[in-house]
């Protein structure tokens, strides 16, 4: 068996040429030729973040239909279950909700796994980063830390929510959702999750634009200033929309508590 | 004329080579002079108050890159920072983190920059060069290309971008923004024949371009205003497309 200490061949050109010509075992070749994986993982991290970010914004807009009326939210729920394929009865195929939740869950796990690589790995790294934040008071640096913290929170809270959606897809509606929030004691989780998602998502989307230079144009610095403003506006908008919707569900949940479990009937609103 | 303002400079003092020396903050007071820079203030202190104070400078004009230090939390050049910009007249000075400390405000950026240069092979790569006819005039360069190279060649290796980078501070093996700027400079140079694949071999990993977390400390603290964000994003796009 050929034995070469790790790394020793890097400087040896005659060994390298043999490696590249394919005479050497794979292990050695991997060490000499740069892997393509860091590039793929970086791209996958960004695409998973982008997909999740877009999904979360859409999701909150759909959820906020409760601000229009209970009927609106119920109709939208049925529509998302593809009720138009089943015109004879209310409701559609909740399995579609399960499928979506599972797909998002997989994306979520993939993104968390990829982004986790960037977490401070040791206490020392964490301390150095905190010291850097304290020294510099630099907003982009601080916001990265916000992403790490909110990402960590979402590991747990996001998983709970996604599991419930995948396992009880038919339990969505003005009363069903409000009962889960209030009578099911889920509201603290949703409140924290709302802040975590909106902060993390908006910062993440801003960072994506910067990272890949998507909108750089001929004045990247002006673009960055504008993106920052847009990011703040988006965060404020979605937090406000989210809090208003949250309040609406909690209010319904409190009012409906005596009948918790009963489903909403379309058109029953006064 | 009103009497000059009193400045208060809090300076980190520490000599790692001196047995038993402990890092400590020492406060120096002095009169502000018109158009005084931190560099002038430090010299004043060294001349009149404490001759043992260590700090670096050469050009006094933002060209040599020796006088980088942390000024009220911001990595910057001491010779280009006016004391008048600090309203309360209190200025805290720390040595640039992420570099080896020589003593007080003096750090060894040279060692880091040298290693960076070697790592990105900071020279024109051209296999034809050996066979080039030296008596023939070089091809003229398109002025826009020359400008682009010049823009990136303005890096003075002051190290502010490294100290301002949370990634570089957490992960000492990270190449850092000065390295990316160096790469961008040679990448822009048509005389350098390195391909995307060649660049990938040098910086296609998490200690290189994919380790950058877009914290923009470099972009926001480079005293020479190099286009960090734009060029790092460009290299990242280029390298994910290479194979
Ligand atoms: C367990 C859940 C999650 C964890 C642990 C997590 C963690 C992280 C971390 C640490 C980063 C920074 C990576 C870097 O600086 O390179 C990041 C980036 C990002 N995250 Fe998350 N995240 C989670 C869920 C989400 C969700 C639900 C969304 C959508 C709202 C999202 C959207 C983004 C985006 C758009 C980025 C930027 C991607 C990039 O820089 O390539 N993340 N995430
Ligand atoms: S890129 Fe800017 S901050 Fe970094 S070493 Fe060069 S001049 Fe200094
Ligand atoms: S963008 Fe941030 S992480 Fe990347 S090199 Fe600059 S300061 Fe470091
Ligand atoms: S002394 Fe040369 S850059 Fe400040």
C-alpha cells in the first residue's frame, strides 16, 4: 500500500503531474486539486436562503388575509389546497399543504446545515466576534450576528411549526389557526418566530444582493445604501403586517376559546 | 484667540517582549493644534511626555500604510485622521487586531501581507514571458484597462480591512480583503494569463472567497476606498462559474 504523509506532495511537482494524470489514488488527488464543493455549497446556501426568504414573505402575505376577513382567510386556505379541482364541496386537498410543508422543511434543514458552517465554532471565535462588534459598532457586522442568533432560534421553533403543518394540514382556518394560537398555547412560539424570521430573512436577502453583487450597476455604493433602506422598510412592513395578523388571530382565539375545536363555516361571519 | 482645546488620548500600552508587562490603557493630555492629525499628536506625546511610546509611520500622507490603528473603534490611518473630528476631544487608540503586536500601537502587517502576496502569487503569470523578445516594445494597454488596474493597485497594505473584518478575526487562516483586492488587481491585468480555474485553485475554498461572509467591514474601513464589495462579489461569481 502506498503511504504518503498528508500534504507532503503539494510542493512536489513530479508527484503532482502523476496525480493529475490519474496514476495516484483518489485520496491523494483530492488533496492536490481544489475541490469544487466549496463553490457548490456556497451557491446552495444562497439559493436555499433565497427560496426560503421568498417563501416566508409570500407566506406572511397569505396569513395576513385574516386582516381582511375570516371568509377571506378561509377561501384562501381552500384555494391553496387546490379546492378549484373539487368544486362540489368546500375545501381541497390538505395533502398539498403537507407536501409543501415537507418540501419547505427539507429546504429549511438544508439551509440550516449549510449556514451552520459559518457559526462561530468555538468559544474563542465567539468571543473574538463579540469583541469585534463591541469595538467597531459596524451595522453589517452586527447584523450578521443577528442572523446567527435568529437562525439558531429557528432551528427549534421553526421545526416545531413545520412539523405541525406537515402533520395536521387540515387544521388551518380562521378558527383552527386561532385556536391553535390561543387555546393550544402556541402564541409565544409564533411571536418569537415572527421576529426571528423577519429579521433573519430581510438581512439575509440584503446580504445575498451584496454577496453576489446582483444590483451593483455602475455605482455599487449607492446601490448598497439603497438596499439598506429597502431592507429596513421591508423589515418594518413585514413586522407590522405580522404583528397585526398575530393580534387578529389571538383576538379570534380568545373569543373562540369556549368553542375551541369547532371549525369555521364559510359565510357565517355577521 | 481662545486657548487651544485639550485633547485626551487613551492609548493601549503593552510590550509583549518585556517580561511581566501587562496591557494597560494610559491617558495622555495635550493641547490641540490647528489641523492636528493623530500622527502629529502621537509624535508630540513621544517628544514631550513619553519617549517609549511605540507607533509606526513613514510617509505621513496616507501612502505607505504603516500607521493603521484603531481610532475610537474604527481601523484607520493615524496620519489621515484629524483630531478636530472628535467632538469631545477624547480619542482611544488601540493597535490593529489580527496582526502580530510589536508593542503599543505598532503591529507587524508586513509579515501578514508578505504571506498574503505569496499565497495569491502576486505577480504576472505568463508562460510566454520567458520567450518574449525583450527588444520589442510592449503592446500598448487600453487606458480604461490601465485605469482599472491602477484603481486596484492603490492598496497600501495598511491592514485596516483585515482588522475590520469579523471573519478574518474569527478565522486566522482567512485570506482577507487585501488578498481579494490583490487577486482582483491581477485578474484585471490582461498580461496575467491565469484562468478562472487557476484562480479557483488559489482561493476557491472557505479560507478564500467562499469564506467571506459579506460583513463589509473592509468596504467601510478601507482608507483608500478600494471597491471591495463589488470586486469580491465579482470574484465569487467568476469562481462559482469556473470548473
Ligand atoms: C434553522 C434555521 C436557520 C438557520 C440556522 C439559519 C442560519 C443562517 C446563517 C448563520 C446565515 C449566515 C450565513 C453566512 O453568513 O454565510 C444565514 C443566511 C441566510 N438565511 Fe438563514 N437560517 C435559518 C433559516 C432561514 C429562513 C427560514 C430563512 C428565510 C426567511 C433564511 C434566509 C436566509 C438568507 C436569505 C440568508 C443569506 C444566504 C447567504 O448569505 O448565502 N434562513 N442563515
Ligand atoms: S485594501 Fe484598503 S484597507 Fe486593505 S490593506 Fe489595502 S488600502 Fe488598506
Ligand atoms: S466582506 Fe466582510 S467577510 Fe468579506 S472580506 Fe470584507 S470584511 Fe471580511
Ligand atoms: S504614515 Fe504612511 S500611511 Fe500614514
